């Protein structure tokens, strides 16, 4: 089993409650369950603030430890400092495999880089306003707006959250970061005829930077690759292979 998706991996979840909606905690935990067990769950904020009332009802339900942090100095974010200090303590004192930081604050970028320097993965969750340095520093980052809360109760009359709109092929091709990332990954993983498997391309990208197709409205990487229109694709059994359309294999095909 891939170490990154080992069900025994130990994950510490640290939540900036000021910058993360309580309504998304269930889908955050559901996503993290794909990568391991969330042994440590902490939410940071000034719990005397009325702005955190929505969190109170979910703390006990999801076994999240509230960490009180007063705003000692006006204009300074004491919550960020408390999270950073706790993260470093956990890094040195606990045997963890990964961290998850739920916040839209770029102040955590140096922390992410420090944790990854020790060989641990960092999963990030934040709103679309999250600055790109924090997004790109994470092993994997997901925008909270793209995490859809599934409606499962048959008698629930609440309208389900709309799924994020898929980016068109034209939009994807117009994003130089995506096109370069995919083309470079395919080239790095290609065989002598320029074909690369989806699994190898996905692994190459995850080792390089934070990228998740759901941030563009696609459930799977293969769906995004087919939509972008830059690659020839073919199925070999249950596996998808792709080749840059600019390449011609040595057999002339």
C-alpha cells in the first residue's frame, strides 16, 4: 500500500477556527480518512467570541479539542502563533506521519515547509482566498468551497450544496501553471514512445507540488486530463495512458 494512503498513518489536524467554517468539518475528516487516522484534533480561537458559536456544536460531536487563545495584542493573530507552537511541539514529541492545517492564512507557509523538511506530508484546507504560497507549499490542498456536503438523509429537505462548476478545456489550457505541470509530468514519466500512465503522472505531480483536480471541478485527474485537450489518451485494460499531442512515437503512430 502507498505510504501516503496507509490507513495506519497518524495525522494531526490543527484548525484555525477563525478562518475555517464549522460546516465543513465532516467533509474534511472524511477526506483525511483516505490518508490515515486523525489521532489529534485541535481547534484554535478565542472561544469567548460570538464568531465561533457555530463551532461549539461540532466540537464534542467530532472529538475536537478546543484550544483557547486570547487576543493579547490588537491587530496580532495570537491563534496563528499558538497553532505554530503546538505544531512544532507535536513534530518533535509525537510520532506522526502527516499534519493537516485548516486555514486560509498564508502565515502558515513557513510552518508547512518546515514540517515537510522532516519528511511528513501536509494536507491543507482553506477557502479560495487562500494565498498561493500556502496552497503550493502543501503536499495536497483542497478549497473548502469544492468540498461538497453530500445529502444522505431521505427526509432531509435542506437543499444540497451545489457542486463546483467544471473549468472548461479552454480555461484549463489558459492556465500556464496547469499546462506546464501536466506536460512536464507526462514527459518525465513517458516511455520510449512518449506514453505515460495516469498513476505515474499523478505520483510525479504529488511529489512536486499541491494539485487536486477537484479544485477545478473534476473528481479525478484522468477526467481533467481528458478535458484539457492537450493529450492523446487510451485505455489499456483499467489503466489510462496519455501522450502529449505534440509528440509522435517512434513507430510513427
